[in-house]
C-alpha cells in the first residue's frame, strides 16, 4: 500500500488498530481489530471486550492487510467515514 495524505480516506474497519499515545492513560496499549467507527470514536476489540476510543484523544497505528503500518493522529480522522472521502487534506511533508 502506498502511504500518502489520502490514507485518511481509507476504510479502517477490519484493520488492526493500536493506540500509540494518548493523554488518557486508560487508552495506552489498547490493540486489536477495529470493529466499528462513529463520528468521534473507534471501537476496538481487545481480550474479548469492545473498547471505545475517542479519536481526537489518541494517535493510532493501523496495520493493513498487506502488512503496512501507518501512524495517524486521530484528530485527522474525526468525522463520519463517508464524509472523510470529501475532505481535502494538506500535504504534511
């Protein structure tokens, strides 16, 4: 997978999500498959329990099916998945 600023338009349900950093200590090291997504949260399954993680309170690592791992600030992902397709992203590098 080619990593570009358009990565925020990808589908994250089904990928393996990890909370890399967060000011909320309870979110740290949550890892598992992403089961769902709302406007402001990701639902990640860990140890048989579903955890709800607020997007703008965390930095995520997502591992896609081809093995590519990307780090994305959750603030870039706030919004409904279908609305992110319409969003234009400035190139950060």
